[in-house]
C-alpha cells in the first residue's frame, strides 16, 4: 500500500471527537491523488539505485519507523533529547550526524524539566540554547490528551490531533519526529495486531516523509522488551532497547549494576547488523561509547580511547594537564584514577589506550602554561 493510499484512508475515515460526534462530522478536504504507475524496469536497467538514507546511521533509518523501548525511568526521554539535540546541531552522538530538523512531543515531562535537561546537553555539546532555534522543535504535552487514534463504537479512528501532527511536520519541515510515548498517543489495544498496524500506517502517513522514533515501555512479563502485540516489532524497521544491563543478561544474575551506566542495544534492524552502545550518566549527560563483543562491562579499543579523550578534556577544564611519564606526579592514568575518570577501565587499560593515541598522533605534548620561574609547562593535549 502506497503513502497516497494511506493518506486517502485517513481522509475518508471519520474523526474521533470527545463530544461523541463521528460520522456526522464535517468531512475533511479531499486531496487529489497522483496517477499510479508501476516500476519501469527497462528505464532503470543499467542504472545504480540511490544509497539508503539514515537519520542516525545504522540506528534510525530515514523515512521509516523506529521503536525505542525501555522500562520507566531508564532514561528514554533523556536519550531521545540527546539524539534530537545532536541532530539539530549536526554534532556526533552515537554516530557522526548530519544536521536535521527534529520535532519532538514530550508527553510526560513539563517544560521546566525539559529546559533543565537541555541546559546540560547543550553545555556538553558546547552550544547555547539559541542554536536550537528552528532546528529542535520541542513541545511539552505533560497533562494533556495527545491521543492520535482511539476506538469509536469498537472501530479505531484517528483523532483531530493526528491532523495537527501532520501540520506540525509540514510547517516545521521536520526530518525526524520523536513521540514520547506510545501509551500517550495510542488509545487502542496494544495487543490488537490489526489496530496496531493500522495506527502505525496512519502515523507514518501523517509524518511522511520524516522518520519517526516511537518511545515505548516493555510489558510487565519478565524478559519482555516491548509491550503488546508482535505487530509493533513487525511494523517498524528498527527496534532499540535501553537497559541498565547488557542485552540477554538476566535480571537475577549476580553481576553488579552501575546506576550511572545504560546500554543501548540495536535489537532489530532491517538494514544493518545488531550493535550495542554503553552510555555513562555524568553531569546530566549520557555519554556514549561502543562496546566490543565479550567485554560489555568494560569499554576497549576505540571506546577506551574515548574514555581518555573525555578524561583529558575534564582535567583541562580544571586547569590540569597530564603527562605520559610514569614517574611524574602528573602521570595521566594516575590523575584519571584520582579524579574518577577511568569510566570502568583499569589504569593499565587506560595507559594502553593513551599510548596508542600518542603513537597515532591523537594525543600530543604541548605547552600548556608557565611555571613560577616562567619556564614552559608541558602537558598532554588533544590536537
């Protein structure tokens, strides 16, 4: 079924209205349908198809629906706000990102809470709040009814808010729409496969051509990663899961849980391999790092070098610069341990990552100030 077909179904369906008006409501304006034509294989013969587009490479495909699930309080909205900010600014987060316009509906947090979070996120990314103007359009709908579809006499119907969402996507030229959360926008049964697929089709049409990121809770059943029918997973192109443990690790295992750490797992992807990121909560910000197979509890490789980079920056903000000399009082791995910046690494692992960065020219020794006798003070810096 094409997007045009789905739009026609929405236009012809009577709107759900709180006052009980339904079939007698004034019909919506009809849109002229484009002429249909099958794919002309002869015209495409010998040509190369366009590359697949991504909003967040390998995580959120462009023009498609993605589901982000996780228990209440795990940080889904916070993570979504990080992703939205990085996209609006064109800054790297999880993956290198191109600048995009983002529309986000926050159904549970008020404006003050969103503002407080945004202060931390924007500060960490080194940008003022004003840099988000016209790029991140964030609405707080805390305490409001934002149902987009609900049953009328037993049949699922779109509400007037679905048209409001369509207009916002058009007016703001959004390329990603983030909706927090499914329980707030879907008034039907999450276990009804037909209702779920119909709703997601309406939602995709209303937001087209933008991609959609849906936030959702898992079922209460142990081991479940999303609530309701399997139609939720079947209808989306990617499903992400946020947890305080690595995926497939049982809650009753003896492994300790770090309250500062979250794991973002790519549990389903039609267009890329499964993957995992480790997120560390620090000063109101979720800082991402890759996780290598078999070492989910401790970042290594490029992830370990990210730990070194963050430590160098954090120390520099305090006016402190480490060195690579093992006997020096400013030995960088030792300073990182003293200031709690090892982020799960041992000093030896931190030192190995530091040496690899020095050999690669990603960490250099430079003048960082003057001693009291006016001789140069040297330290490790990121070029």
